């Protein structure tokens, strides 16, 4: 079993590319925190910028807070960082429950929409309808010129005036107030929202860091398949090894070579050195179902010149049939049982008769010796 655990660990480690660790989602945060830290509010999971892309680190540490527009990262120690260009943090950032700026920025890329102001790390983007093409807001927004997509419906539609003419820029003059936001990452944001490509999913919603591709799915499927195949191969190999060990360590030519009224002497051969072996000798009265199990070590075994081993089973009842079988034990691995053999112990009276005969012979010799003198 230890071999299997080691093999499984190495297998999973070799395919860790398909299972990049990310911080838990909001729905799973408390579950992970409870299993990792005590108390669970000390659970912290943040992006580690030291090792590049897609590396997160979790640790048990006291909760921290940070002013809006920022977040904590590991670099390699805890450090302050601004929100990425695709996210914003309008309130205080807390390490207890969050690993990134809380909100993902909206996109002004629906039909007729354009970017009015990209905002910053504390506020969302603002959208405007393209009045040059005749689009206007479906719902009246708080501000006539722009709409906040995080709090309002910023959908646009192609408006027609009573004279069957599209509403143009001269009707709603908002471009004079439009703010050109320049970013070192995204350049001019004016009328450029359609070129913004989100290369990351929302980590809080999907618990993923990158868009899944067939390459990752293939790696995951391959690793699982190889792991399952390795498991079955290992089970088969261990089963074959166990049977081989059981077969070669099974006592052979098991026999009962001597009986008295209270003991039975058994003999057997074994194909492996038995210095580190112990034995289980099972015996029962013939016709019963319960086995009595006795154990003895190789030190209690008599060894003959021909390699035969012998052992005496004592404290038996006279004139009783006993069924016996034997197996070896090595490091908790037990061999198969030998064939069972049944033998009857001698009568107790036979020993008494032998003693009486010995006394008679002794008395005869004493009397004969007296007559000679």
C-alpha cells in the first residue's frame, strides 16, 4: 500500500500542469478556510508575483485590510499592489474572503456602445451610445451623456425622430465632455472598447485563472487515464507477488510422525530459510468447527539433517482424534495452509500398562538376584 501511495503522488506531481492551483471561489472560501486554519478568518490566499503567471499561495495569517483601489500580493512577502486594468476595488480590501480586487470592469462593447471613460482602480468604466450612428440609451441614465454599467442598464438602440431621421451628434452633444483615458496597457480607450480582450475569467465566479483549452483537457484526461492504469497494474503486480510469496512459503509434505497420549509431533519441509519466519498451527477435535490457533517461532522448531522441521504440540487429550494444519507467517504476510491431517492420540492406559510391566520386570530381576545370593 505504501508503494501505491508513493506512485500516486509521483504521478499526480508529474502532471500538475493540468491542475494549476487557484484560490477558492467565494462559495468555497469558508470550506477551504475551515479545513486549513484555526480560526478560519486567518486563512489568506493571494497571488504570488515572485514566480510569474498563475501562481497562488495560501497561508494562515492574521487578516489584513487595505485602502480602496489596491490589493495584497506576495512578493515574496505580503506587499501592496494596485488592481489590474481589468478589475477595480471601490471599498476596503480584506484578505479574509478575497484574493483579488472584488469587481471585474465592464465592457462597452454591446451594440451601439462606446467607451466614455475607462475609470480607474476604484470605479468602473462608463459607457456612451454612438449618436453618430443614431444610437441612444434604452433607459434614461442618471447622466444624459454617459451611463454606469455596474448600476444602470446601458443598452443602446437605434433611435428615429418624428422626421424619420436618425438622432445625430448635433442633437445630443456629449463628446465635448468625453474624457480620453490613456493607459500604458490599453492606450487610447476612446471608441476602442471592442479591442479589449479579457484573457482571464473572473476568478471569484469560475475559480479558474485562464480560459480552459483542449490542451489542458487532454492533459487532464491523459493524467487520469495513466493514473488509473497504473493503479490497476500495481494491484495486479501486488496480487501476483503475494500469491508467489504465499506459494513458496507454504509448508510442504506436512505429516504427523509421532503421537503420545498428550502430544502430537508434526514434521514438514519449507523452501525458504525460516530464521525470520513464525508459524501458525491450527488444530481441532475431529467433527468440530472451531479451530484452536497456536503460534511458535523458528527457534522452537527442531531441524533434521535432511532439512525436515519438527514441532511437538502438547497438552492434548488422550484417545482423541485431532485435525491439524500449518502455515508460515513473515512480516504479516501469511502463506497458504498445508493439507490438514487427522491423527488420534494414544490411550492413557497404555502408559500405565507400560509402567506396570516395568515394575514386574524390576521385581523379577530383584527376586532373581536374591536367589543367586
